[in-house]
């Protein structure tokens, strides 16, 4: 068959280009003889992640890797803590990392981490203090047989490391039904937790605000104590708290006795992260020393769903505020349901 000269040249060039691309790719070779070609994007937690054109990102346990090589420099951290940025070549279980300052010889088992050359070590970045923020708003209304309008807004700022977490938060809720206010509540607080020993932590917190519907001109709860992580996994955390508190509630109605008492402080925080959603539960119970029948119990649970943009989320939840000895003419329990739009950023 007569193939035109230009077509032959094009076929030869395409074949050469394909071979060159294959030769220039990163390669991971496993102990059972598999050869994975692509781009190594991460080495972490005893696994190598390689991005391929044919199967997406493939993660291979490092214990099953015989050798690997890269076509360009990457950052490598060894078990000893040494970091070197260079091109990796593999031969058997021996690796050579060639940088501008020289070449070191190591093994697959001694590689503790790998990432983009020149970038900050992810393990170091994880230990740094970083602020994260979120703001939320929900508006509900009804017209016809009954006029109703409700608005709520909240903000939260968190400074977190693996060892401790500091957060500031604030929220305001206002509801109006048939021209009459049915909710007018504000709160602001600060919470600090220090994980000083494994799953054990100590904490300090303070929250204050008002609730004009319940006649509370000012309330404040200050507490400190210890916490314990019953469950502490990457995607699942359950923390319990127990400590001492001081509770103050000042009422507008002179017939209602103000609360000024030391007491206990119990709390529970639960967070479970799934592939595309999250469930969060928070409970606080604060009884007074002078009368254990006088206590305040607050609860919030919500289901969080990410929207199209990663920073936007939707929360569906319920909250309860129970005061065992409320002001005159006020119900003990307030229950609210919400659908909340949340935006978060760093």
C-alpha cells in the first residue's frame, strides 16, 4: 500500500511524541509487577497517589510499592525529617533523589511524604494557625391568613491547629407573627480548647446575650473544665466536657428572681463527615449549685449539604433552649427549625 510521504511523517511524529510522553511520565511499580504511569500528586500516610489519564487518581499502599520515579523534581521528606527537592529515579527498592545540591540514596520505605517541588510541607502547614470564617443567614415568611416574618444571622471565626482551637461566634434571631415579636434573641461567645494529652483536653468558654421575649435583659455563662474525645477520627469526632461554671441571668420583670450562681458545666459535641455531607450535634447542660433543679439546657443539630460552589452550604436543623425556671409567664422550652444558607472562607 502506497502511503503518502506527509502522512508517513505525521504517523512517525505522533508515535515519537507518544513514546516521549510515556517516557517523561512518573511511574510507580508495585511488588506484584504492576506498572502505573501518570503524575505523582501526593505521598502521605503510607500511600502514593498518582493521577492517570485512564483511571483518574490511583492510590497505592507504600508497602506494596517496589519503586517509583518522576520525570520532574518533587519535594520529598524522609523519615529522618530531611527534605530534598529533586528528580526521583528508582531501581529495585533503591531510590535516588537528584537535586541541585547533590544526590541522596534512600528507599521507598523511608519516604514519609511527597508533594509539589518548592511548596510548603503539608505536615508543617497543618500545624500552623489558620483562621477560617463562616457567615449564615436564613429568612422565612408567610402571608395570607397569618402574617409572619423571621430572620436569623450568625458569624463564626475559628483559629485551629491539631493541638488547640479558638473560636468566636455570634448570632441574632428575630421573628414577628401578626405584627407581634415572637423572638428577639442575641448571643455572642468565645471558646478555647487545648488538647494537651492525646484525647484529653482542657477548655474555657464564655457566652452572653439577651432574650427580650423571655424578659432576659442580660445572661452570661462562664465555664472551664476538661474534655475527652470518646471518638477521634478524621471524619468522626465525639467530645464530652465536664467543668465548673458561673451563670447569671438578669430579668426585666422585678417579680422574677435573677439567677446568680456557681454550678456545673456539661457539654457534648459530635461531628460526623460523610463523602458529600456532614452531621453536627451540640448539647450544653448548666445546673446551679444552690438548686440543681434550676438549670439551662441548649441543643442544636443540623445536616449540612455542600452546594455547587465549595464555599456555599445548606444547613437543615433544629435547636432547643430549655430553662427549668424561666421568667413569669414564659414557657420553659423554645424549639426552632431552620433552613440556613452558609458561606465559609479562609
